[in-house]
C-alpha cells in the first residue's frame, strides 16, 4: 500500500481551489469577497459536522429504551456537548467577519444577488433535525417555496424529508415519557404532606405543587394556575405534561447519581438553543451594521427578518422554561428510600 500523504488525505487541493470571487479576477484588484467566501465555507463545514453528530445522537434515541448500564447516554451527551463547542467556535468566527466594514461589503454585495445565507440547506437541516417546527418559524411564508433567493427544489425536498423524520426533540420527549421513577412500587413508604383530594395526581406532585405554591410571591400567584396547565392538562408547546414532569423531576434531583447524565443532556439542549440564539443575534447586529434597513440579497427583509428569528427560533424552549417551576433545594419533597436506592449506585 502506498504511503498516504497529508494533503491527499484531506483533499486539500479541492478545498484551497474552491474560492472563486465574482467581483475580481486578479489579486491586486482583490477585496473582502475572499474573506466572505472563506468564512461561509467554514460555516458550512462545521454545519456538516453538526449534522453528523446530530444523526448519531438521534440514532441512539430511536431505540425503544436507553440502557443505563451501557454508554448510550454518555455518547449522546458527548455528541451534544461537541455540537455546543462547534457553535461556540462559529460565534467566534463572526468576529473575523466583522473586520469587514459596510463599505468593504458594498464593493461586492451586488455580485452575490440573489444568493443568500437564507439558502443554507445545511442550517435548515440542523434546525429541522433538532426539532424546530415550521409553524414555530418567523415569516413562515419565506420557507415552503422555491422563489428566487430561496432554496432550490432539490434542497427543499431534502429539508422536507428531514422534517418528516423523528427529530431529536421528539425522541427526547418519548424518552422523558418513559421515565419509570413515579411507579407506585417506589413510593409505598412515602409520607405525604398535602391532604388527599379527588384528583388522580401522584402524591409526590400534590406535595410538590403545595411547596411551589408556598414559594410564590403575591405578584406570582397566577403561576400556580400555569403550573397545573403545564404539568397536568395541556403541557407547553409541543411537549406533553408527562415529559415536562419528568424533565422537572430530573432537574430537581439532578445530584442523584442516575440523574447526572440525564440532567447534563437536558442542560446541553438548552445550551445549544442559547448558542444558536447568540449566533443569530451576532448575525443580526452585523447585518444591521452592514446594510442598515436594506433588504437581504435573497429578498428577505434583511435585519428585520433576522431580528424576528432571534426572538422565535428555539427548539427546546419548553425544556429550558421548566426553571420557572423550581423551588428551593431545601424545600423539595424527601424521596422514599426505595426510590433513592433505585437511583443510586450501590456497590
């Protein structure tokens, strides 16, 4: 077998010869279009890696159960944390692009028309695979057609296919709904504090609801009604009550050994949402500085569109907002011994 050479292995020639500016041909006439191209090529390479990691995580969660005695959960957490690190790096790359001024950009902007970052199929795939629904998007009319400046028909078909598959969010919801730790077998010795009523709620949740009510200030009294709605009636967004109860339970008792990784998983999902939001914010601010209120090259409302996505495009908002319903650590109901033994490592 012939020796493998570095540049051949990573196909460096293809990468280094894939920058073809439209606004100049000779180096002495060059401008910031070269920077603009390279930054966006690097974005797309990182997007490809994010999709790769997402698909590996989704493949693990597609199983009917996650084996606590295997490395399934640690693999998923590791993959999602890697995605977080990539998103941190992508945010830092904006600083390099920001070295380009508005006048620098205008030197080549019209050569781009109607190409636009809105046409990034891979970024759309990331959002779809995470679980951002079409009805949750800002200016939904921009998305589901192949107008000038939007996705090609082939790319749109691929995004539609991704949206029809199980998203990471849907798989996480199913996993949360399978959580077994409120089975009556673990709670026989539990000493209930709140008086029983005619509801069918688990005795733990009756006690927790009472503790949450006691934690509210007068100005927050309406939160109790919201608590009932979120955890027992309607859920929130597309996350049903059972999944939200499990997310809250994991968050409350995250220091118990068996909940360490599940809590890391939920926390990392919130971090991914936050990092994507940070990237959208930096993109919005940069675009506003570069083109002001002009329309985007792809025909969107430019900075206005980006500002709308910043406030609306979150895949895991409901999981993050579970923090609304936390109480002081010292006020949590004391778990029965049978359950504590189940969720602890007993050597």
